[in-house]
């Protein structure tokens, strides 16, 4: 059966990434127009690169070691008096890319990751999911520019798509696609994704660069309608502003 995708609320992830870049570039200019210097210090802008370490991957499916993702965010910082401790709340965007030897296929009301046969030659197969996020964190910033933050974030899924580049003749017990040439297939709107994602976060660093971790407590797909997969995201965050 050829893959069928339902009509869900979703926007092109390429547009989301362009918006993320514009968001990062515009914010410093907007911030520079703030008259109050004290207020400026309360706003932090960050850009992060990360990889998703996928958990509970379906049997037979192999996920690539590096699954590069990107995120941008702005935080409003509320220090606790003159102490090095404080609280932050913000808004951000993230895009998760998951690469592997699979195709996404919906059968009935269930979404499955179908293993691409070993006989099929392909260059790339992935799914991408983007979220609008609200991060919360408690932080410590020392006079020596060392910083650590422990928090939680919740995200609303705003876009998703799959992309496949490779041989056009694919046949498994649940998936068939026939063409004699190489193909590039993109489908917008992955069915049965969870609308909400959430989990704890941790960041530790020095000056404007930090190591960052996010443990998603929710699964990517809705219960009983897709794989019980979820990511642990690890990466680097740059906060020059």
C-alpha cells in the first residue's frame, strides 16, 4: 500500500527554519533599541544545535547516530535580588530531524515506521518535527561567568514532514511504491503525532557557550497509534546576547 497522509494542522518546516533564522537576526537589533540597560540584561537570546538520541525504536529500524536539530529562543530573566540565582521564562522554536532506514506509513488508524529493504539504494530518509516551545528554568550565574540552569519546557507541534531520496521501486508487506527512476518524495503532515511535547532541561556552560540536554517525557506519536519513540536531545547552545 502506498503511503497515505491525513490532513493535520501543519506548516512547511522549511518556512519554520527561515523564520527561526530571521527571529535570531532581528532580536539583537530590537534589543539594542531598549533604553534601559538594566532591562537589556534581563533578556537572553540563544541559538542551539543538537542531536536526538532516539529511544524505543521499532524492531528492525536503525536510526542514524547524528540526527542534527536546531532551535532558537528568547528568555526573560528574573534574578533573585542580588544573589546569583534567578528564574527565566521564554519562547522558542525547535526542529527535530530523525534519519534512518525507514519510511513513514499509515495503515488504518496506525502510523508505522516501515524498514526500507536492504536491496533498495537510498541517499536519505527522514522525518522532521517542529515545535513552538515555552521554556522555564531556574539558573545560577556566578561572577566568574559560569552558569547552570535546570528547567522544564513544553512544546506545541506546529509542523512536520517526511523526505525520501533514493530508488523508486520499494516493496514490503505493507508498503509499495513503483517507478523505474530515482525519486525525491516529500510529504507534509505526519499522521498521529502528539500535539504536545514536554520534559526537563539542563544546561551548563561558561560565558556565552553551554552544553544542553532535553529529555522528552512524552512520546512522538499518540498512544496506540504509533511507535512509542521519544528523543533525548543533547547539544550546544550559543547565547551571545
